[in-house]
C-alpha cells in the first residue's frame, strides 16, 4: 500500500503575535519532502493526525468541510489544514 501525500497549509491565524518561525497564511508544505521547514511545535501536533490519515483512518470534519488544527503557541495560534494530495 502506497502512503498518500499529505499537504499541510496555513489557512488562518487567531493570535496577536507573528509566527516565531515566520510562517504566513498561504504557506504549504509537503509532509514527506518539506517537513523540516515546518515549526517543530506544529509538527508535534500534526503528526498523530497525519499518521491516522496515512493508514486509512478518518479525521472529523471541521465546519469548513476539511480537517484543521492549531499551533500550540497561545500567542500565535496559527490554523493549519491537512489534506491528502492525489
């Protein structure tokens, strides 16, 4: 079974301060080839969800119809979307 490609995209921001890693809304990262460019705190949150997606599990849909999660930095609170790229 071939693992699907996972794309991580910064889609919104709720906190008052800029991202310490310099991420901006619209930035996208391929999990397999660009994960070293993503903030380690974000990857810590994203990895369990990516693992579920990779092995056929279903994540709950947000009100936007996709799956989103937050950066754990309470001053920044970037919102990221995960999707499988075909």
